[in-house]
C-alpha cells in the first residue's frame, strides 16, 4: 500500500468511515460476502465499478433479497419504488466520484437517488472505489467530475451533453469553476452535489479501496 492510500485510510477512519483495502478487484466479492448476511436486503446505484468487480452478479446470486432496478420490463413507477425501498435496505452499494486525502467523499448525481442513500436510510453503505478516484482536496474533486467522471459517464450512457462531445464541462470554457455551474442539457448528469464529511454513525459507510483503476 503506498503512502497516499495509507493517508486516505487514516483520514477516512478519523471521519468514522470504515476503510478496507484490497490489492486486486478479484478480492472484492469475497470481502463483500463476508460483510453481508444471508437474507440481507441489498440495493445498488448505477456504477461501472460495481460491474467491473463482479458485485452486481454477486448480489443476484440468490443469497440476498436484491432490489434490482435493471430487471427488464420495469416501468418508471417500478424503478421509483425500488429507489425508495433501497433507502430501507440493509446494505446499499455504489462507488464514489472522488475521495480526498482528508477523507471526504464527493458525489454528483442526476437523479439524486444515490446521494440520498449515501446520506441517510440504508443501515450500511458499501462503496467500491478504485485508487484512481483519490484526489488531494475538494477543488480537485470538483475538477475530477467536470473533466473525467461526467464526460465518461455521459459517453457510457449516450447522454447528449457538451462534455460528452468536448471531453470537459462547458463551465470550464466559460471560466465558471464553481461546483454547480454546467450545461443546460435535459440529459445533464450533474444536478445534485453531496460532500460527505465526518459521520455521526460510526462505520455505517464502508469503503473498499481497490489498488486498481475502476469506473470513471
Ligand atoms: S454540467 Fe453538463 S457539461 Fe458539465 S459536466 Fe455535467 S453533464 Fe457535462
């Protein structure tokens, strides 16, 4: 483990966020299997990191009650109900847009269902985070979303936004570097912004740091 990762883990601990560290993405499923109990109700936000580490497949294995919003044929109303039920789950899985060396988490959502679950509701939040998401501070976290995460997410989902075409947020070209400046696209993925600092409920949020590049 390098010094930067060690610093992040100590900062997360200080903020009452429980850090775990694994060298490879193959170690993530066994750790998650250990953290969960058979019969747990589990749910997940949309995340490439979860697919890349095999977590989504693991949640479907039958050991858990998986509230899966990606089942074919679900209506918008069904998906909305899954989002709401997810807030009462035993464990909610997602990744994180950026983790600062101070142990703060930065997440930006289009629908805000994920940042709601991170903030309140699920008994446990388990984030799977590649070391590529570590940044030095919050300014770097904001920049990371505008120049890396959002453009790649828009490309992955096929959203018609400025950053998908140009590779960075329109706010940068306008000289607006504040957090919430952005495009007017109805398919914009940056609508609600969450900074997670020190937590009152110790270890409710857990972060599995993976020594690999995962997701966007
Ligand atoms: S506000 Fe729009 S252009 Fe800017 S990063 Fe978000 S989706 Fe892309």
